[in-house]
């Protein structure tokens, strides 16, 4: 109970609050653990022995404290009840000190604690409700009597006077309890409708969150791939820069060498001429005729012979071919840069080329033939009489030996201009005895089709028609060159499968987005046609 008397019994006399971690002293009195320890700490500070604050019994040393589990449970219950009632803000109308109310008497318009509820009248007129401060809501606004009935005609709660002589006389009325139960039944029926709706929304929400997480995961993988790609691009550009610098240095050395030799020759001639000029100038300054005449005789021809020149009017020329060399360097640079874009495009769009793809003859049915290098398959119209195995398809289909369960890969194929054929990917676990085991006609395979029959898969076709198919759903393609070359690009980790037409450029046709759960094999099928894996 939460009465005032009980509250006093669970109140610590030190902190005057409900016990928190109550302990019992040897004398039998109870205190909060923290309160008694703090009291004894203060007593020791003034050299007093520890004592009981209530009976003053002293101890030589601090006695052993015993946890009072039962009192703690009662105190915790009191705290929860007090908190609950204090939240409502309703207190007992009869208690001297503020005690939370447990009930409210609508007739008396008073709130009662547990102790006063037990003393209150139990007659039917005294209706007890949960603690409330709004008595007016419990009474009729006209007659000021307790609301006991519910008028179904007007959908309002009424008192007995309203039923007998008031505005609701003659209306269909029900007791509040009966009306309440009927309304609960309606609400339960509404819940039966709403709960599945909510569950469906929760399921949709979960799916959307998964889709969001999937997109974020794919986005993170794409960001990582872009970062890796730009690292490769930087490495390529750095290598191209080194190559260009090296070529320029080589061309420089080649072009400079003739000039270096000529410069050296001219410097030697200059030095010789300077020496002769100095000697002649000194001769011109001499006053003694004998000395002048006895000096070495110089004339124009002897001087130029001495310096190994070719005469005063000769001009030494070297043909300059730097423009041609610069053009070659530019061509080398442009070639390197032009090769970068296709390389980046192929690596970014398609992944790593599969070089070792071959056909698995164990999966080929009796109407197919494979070349010796296992790169070409021909689908015939007649049965070739091959022995059947468990791996055989019953619909002119063959798989590759290699399966892919991670990474990014691509391979190119070429189909014949005539006949019906399909290229794509498939799980090895497709039920090969079923009619829908053909590539693209189930949820375990994806294919690109060419057909030139009049009717195929419900599609009218006078000429070659191309379409993408998965799980029997078709996407029609247009402007495809007959017997062309196609590329299948698989990103297993991101769940992307793309088809391209390979002509002078790479033309995107369609991309599937899925969650791949098994290794994927290249799949080939057809009738009166030929398919080749392009290495």
C-alpha cells in the first residue's frame, strides 16, 4: 500500500526520503546505506564513537551492516507508486501532508489515498475512478449527475436524468460498460485490419532499407573502384610523362650534337684567329723595321689555311629539323593519351577480359557440335546421336566450363547472321529437364536473343529481331546489325550483368541488376545457328 502510515515506515530518519539501499544496525534500526556511512564519517571527524542516530546506542567500532532485502523491495515499490501518482499531480484530500491519491470519488468530488479509500463509502453512488482533477468530465453538464449511460443515437455519455426527462428521452441508451465493450470490439476489428497493414508497411520499410543499404554498398564499391581507377590513370600518366621526357631528351641530344661539334670547331678557329690578330697588332706597333721584316709572313690565304677555314665568304650551315622531331613527339603524346581513354573505358565499363573461356561439351545436347578449340558451337536441326548424360540440356544449350562467383569479367561473342541463337549467363543448377530451362526463361538465367523466325516467344518477326530476356520477361532491342559482335560484362559482387554491341564503338544495350547466389556460367543456345567465343 501507499498510505501515509506506510510511507512513514519506509522513510529514512536521516535524509527523510524513502529508503535507498536500506541496511539494519545491530540495534534493529534501519537507514540508507549512504546516510549511515556519512553520519559515522562525521562522528569520526570529531572523535566520537559510531552510534545509532535514533536510539543513540554507541559502538567501539563500526558494526557490520546487514542489507534489509524485504525493506528494500517495499521501498522500491513505494518509489514507483509515488512516482506514478506524483506524475498525475493528484494528492489525497484528507491527509495533512501531501500524499499521492490512489482513487477519486466522483460523487464526493474528493481524491483519496489508499488509507482513506479503505474508509470511504462502498455504496454504488460513490463511483471511484483513477485519480483525476477534472470532476466536470465525470458528470452531466446539465444535471450535475454522474454519467452512467451512453446514448447511441447521439453518441454521447449521459446521466439518468437525461434518460428519463432530458433531451435524450426515448433514445437508445446503454450502460457505459456495455457501450465501452462494444466500442472495444469495434476497435479490435479495426486492429485486425490495421495490424496486417502495419506489418506490410514494416515489411516494405525493411525492404526499402535493404534496398537503400544495397545501393550504399554498391556506391561504396563504385567509389573504391573509381579511386583504384584514378590511381591507375595517374600511374599511366606518370609513365607517359617519363616516356615523353625521355624521348624529348633523346631528340634533344640528337639535334644538339651537330651544333656542339660545330661550336667546338668554331671556338678553335676563333682562338687561332685571336692569336694571329694579337701577333699582327704587336708587329704593327714595332718601330724597328728589321724586326718587322723578320717576323713570320702572313697573308689572307695562309691565315685561313692555318685555321682550317674555307675562305672569308664561306658560310657553315646545319639543316634544322626540330619541327619534324617536335611533330613526332606530339604524335607519340597524342597516341599515348588516345590509348588511355579506350583502356579506361574498357576497364571501367567491362572489367577484366576472360581469355580462357571454353565450352563444356558435357552440357551440350545431341543437336550441337563444338569445335576442336572449344570456342565455336553449331546448333543443328537433326539429332546427332550423342550419348545422353545428366548434364545435357534438352533445348540446344551449352555452358562454359568456367563459372564466376566474384569479380568483374567480360567476354565477346559473335553469332551467325541467320538462325536463332542466344548468349548470356546461367546458374549450373537450372533444372535442365524443364521446358523453361532455356536461357532467360527462368529466374536463374539471363540472355540476349536473335531470332529470324516468323513467330518466336509470342513475337511477330519478319526480319532479325533482338531482345533481352530474364524470367520470361522480354526487353526489345532495335538497330542491331545482323550477325554482329556482342559483349557480356559481369560484375558479380555488385550484381550487375550488362550486354553491349561491339561495332566501331561500344554500345550499351541493357543492364540487369540482381543478387547472384551461385556461380554464373556463360550460356549459349540456338537452332540452325553458329556462335563463336572471340578470344
